[in-house]
C-alpha cells in the first residue's frame, strides 16, 4: 500500500469514528429568520455567515425549484440550508466540506432533511485530486484554508473589516444586528477586545483533507447541469475553477464566489469566466471590506447582455 493510500485510509477511518461517536451536544443558534443551526462555536461568526448568504443573490443570480446547486466550501451548511428553504425543499444540493470536524456539523445540520435532495460530501474541490494539509481554525471555522497566513498583516486585515462592520451598524442604527452591542463600546476598549478575539480566532490545528476536482464529481454523480456553483474556499477559488474540464463548463449556468484578490486574481478569474461563456461578470466589495483583498464575484450566461 502506498503512503498516500495509507493516509487516506486513516483519514476515512477517523471520519467514520467521529461520525459514530457524535454524541456531543453541539451549540444551537437561532438565526434572524427564526430557523436554527448547529455550530462548533456559538459566536459572531454564525451571524456573519448568515449575512453573507444574503449577499450571494444579487445581479440576477437566482434559483428555481428543481435546480441543482454545488455548495463548494459548505462549512456548517448555512448556504445549503438557506437554498433548501428558499426552494421549498425541492432542490438538489451537493455540499462539499473538507475539514473533518466542520463536516460533522454539516452532516448533523442536514440529517433530518431529504437525503435525495441534499448530499454532503466529505472532500474539498481543487485543481487536482490529492490529499492536502489544511489550517483548521476551530474557533473561526470559516477561515480554515489550504493557504494559511497568520501574519500580523492578515490579522490586521480582519480587524479593520471588523471595525468597519461595526461602524456601518452604528451609522444605520441597526438595533436588530446581533453585533449592535459592539457599537456601544469605546473605541480603545473595542480595539483590545478585537485583539483578544482575533488571537483566539487564529488558534490553528493542522488536518489532512481529501480534495477532488469538480469534473471528477460531475462524472461520479452523473451531473448534467449545475444551475448555481457557489464557491467560498478561502484563497482556493482559482484552484476550484482550474479543475473544471472543458466539456463541463457548459453545464454551469451561474457562479457566485468569494475572491481573495492575490496576485491579480480578480482579473484572472474574470477573464477565465468570460472565456468560458459567462458574459455577465460583476465584481463587488462590501463597504466593510474596503481596504482588504476580499470581494464577491457574480457570473451569469445572459446572451444579449453586456458584461
């Protein structure tokens, strides 16, 4: 048995044992739409993920009952649960999550739903099929990544975004926001609190994850169309797109993705999508993310519509 096969077998065994021993009561959070979701940590991250879901349905991105969705970087299942409810439980969802600990929460969140409509897959999507070491952040699972950066510059980027998010909530007097209480804290004290929170957020563990290409999954599950490809993979977004074979691009109708604009990535991805027939490509950055490298990209095939 080759070393890679041995590691994969150990990985799969650990995943099965975790599933078998899933007796721990996970924290449950009630979301603004009154639905509930299980999570690893009951903190502000959950509500930020909830808000992010709303941001995906812009610029003509839409879903209808009976559609097929690929949720790449599903985390605990926030997006999958949202679209399942949005389409009256009549939608086909393939939810991919590579981090074993996070995958177990995803699995718990969808276990009571129709298994024929929503499938959870314990792997990440990339340019090639392989095992990869990920940085897993148990206190802030949404920033877990194959491209870790725990530098002061990276942490300061998130701190700046947090300040801008809190300022925006204060400016619009959004009393309903779960983060509103932060607006009442003096700035010098808020800075200290954020320093503490981000120090905790960036506590990291190394985990081994299985990666596949999108085209491998399309072939494995005999997928004929993907009405929406959602990608949120913390700096691996270009890897996901480069793993799509030429014959599979035409199966994808819409794409929404979070992009980290490193090494001119926004320009590279925009060009790639236009070359593949997406003639409406829009890049948008939320106000609270100004000054960071994070933005959203929306790509649609709208014939007769200028890009």
